[in-house]
C-alpha cells in the first residue's frame, strides 16, 4: 500500500497528490508483512496489566535531573526526567546553543555529549571559553551522519545528549535531503527509541519560521515529550523560555533569563523588568498586572492617538492581538464619549512581552483614554480587568494573586471589577463599566 508522510492517509494506489491533506509527493510505498496462522494455533505470549493507583513513585522520582538554574527547574517542574526527549526551538542567535552548553555548568554530576552538525569542535571550544564552561563533564562530537552519531553514542556512557541541530543531520537509510520531513521523522524516532532503552535524556535543537512559530514538520512536536520555545526581541537582552508541551508538568510556566556579556543568567524577579523607570506621570501610559505561570508581574501599556490624515484611520498594535484592540475601540465608541473614528491608534507593550490573556483590557482602554484626552494617569495606579462586548467589566482569573502582587508595591489605586470577590479596601477601587473608567481618568 501507499502511505502519506504528512497525514498518514493510506491507499492501495499511488497518487501524486494526497487525497486527504492535498500535499504533493508525500505518498510512499509501504510493505506490510502479514503473519499467517494455521487453524487452531494459539499465541503463547501472555500480556499483564497493572493497577494504575498501585504503581510506585519512588523509582520515577529518583531518576530525575535537577539543574542549578532555578528558572529552568521552575519551567520543567523542578526536574528533567531521564529518558525524556526535549525539543528546544527558537530563532537563530537567540541563545539555544548557549543554553545547551550552560547545562554543563548547571548539571555537573552528569555526563553530557554535545553533537554539533553545524559547528566544528574549535568553534565550540571558543564559545565554551567565552561562557566560562568549567566542568569536565561535557564531550563534543562534530558529525552530521546519523549512523556515525548513533554508533558513537552506543559506545560511550552519556546521561544527556544535545543534538545541534536536527535540520542538518542526515541518515544513510533515507534517500531524502537533510531537513526533509522523512529524515527528521526517522532520526527522531531512532533517538526516542535510544533514549527509552538507555535512560538517556535527549535535547533536540530545531529552528523557527519568521512568524515565531516552530517550523514543520508538526509531527516532531507530537513525537517528543517536551517542547521548549525561546522568545526574544532582537534589540533586548531578555530571553523568555516558554513550555508549549510537557508530558510531565503543566505548560503555563515560563523561564526568564537575561543575556549578559558572558552567558544567560536567571532573572528571578521580573516584576519591574517590563515597565519603564520613569516615575513621572505620563500621558498615554498605564500599568496592569499579568500572570505567567505561577508568577504575577507588572506590564506597561503605551498608547498614541493622533488625528488621521487619511480617510481610513490606522489601527496598529505591538505584542497584543489586533482583533482585541478593535474590540476595545468599538466598546469605547459605543459606551463612552471617546470616539476614535477619525483618529489613528497605536498601542505598544513596553519591552516586547507578548500578552495573550484578555485581562489587561482595562489598562489598554485607560491608556487610550489618557492619550485621547491628554490626561496623564498617575504612576501609582494599576488596572486589572477584562472588557466584555456589553461594556461591563468582567471578573478576572487569579484576581487575588494579581491584587496581592500589586499591593506589594504600595499602589495607591488598584482598579478591579465590581463583581470581584476581593474585599474593598483603601487602595482597591471597584468599577462597573467603561463610563466609570472615563470618570476616573478625566
């Protein structure tokens, strides 16, 4: 039969285009061996099941790797599971190889083998000296032939293997070029089997596309145990490592690092890293409290409202969803006197932090109102809520955590939804709708 390498569709006749996913030249011949049995023959293999709740946890907890990086431990649930396969992805130059080499300093009691398909041993040596890699527990192999790599790994005793990167590794068993879907799938399957049999942790480095998404094949993400994704701004020294998938821990945690002249260092307190140091009240600037994983920290929204010179006003936002901005502008136009039909609107989140959650809506609306009316918002005010299509203020997830973190910085005014369970106090102000917000600012 013929099987599609993209969607696994099977057919008895070869076609140039897959009838299911419409991809071209993905139908490959597949030969299946069928074992015939004589009538009355029995299979002597006995399969046993185990009670899930009676399985012991001791061996699982003992076979784990703990690093000296608190940020990385927090991201991975305070351990790296042996025999797990971890995909590390990010743009070129973001620090994937730097982070991989720093594992030697963070995990000194394990033997690490760094397989480089792109750089020579001399190039890795120069980087290791620059990063002050002091441990003798890391060995280097510069090779891009997978069979040679696998044979070398079988002959040595490694606890952690780093493959940099899988896009340039090629197997003699596959006729396609390196980086193709068939090569990557085959190499990944072999590495997963090797990791499970030898209790070896494998890090696979992979690249991203221009829109910050992990490039194909998508099946690579499904095959591995953990997917880590680096985010950054090219002109900033902050690096954010996000977990997109983890079979052993939740995926809402993040790790934040700072790229210094030497290496990546933990940023243990990011609370004030994503706001400006200017303490003066500024027109078009507002503060909110966002939650990433188990931590809450401040973010600053900047707005610029100018009269449009064209017939169609511009709506431009950075680091938030554009449709979210359109909804906030429409709500302000319907439920308040803040009309932006003839005004260009520009929104920015200070220091590139990409915000997906909707609970900074009030801060965005406040900054827009401030810029439109030329009224500065006091720096000792923070806005926490989501705006509904009816103009009301809806409740916020983890509102207690956000308010508690805001109170640590002695904010004079913490604006939250009126239907929140948080008790009203001297510095907590509850608002019902957008009209109340306009009254506060104007």
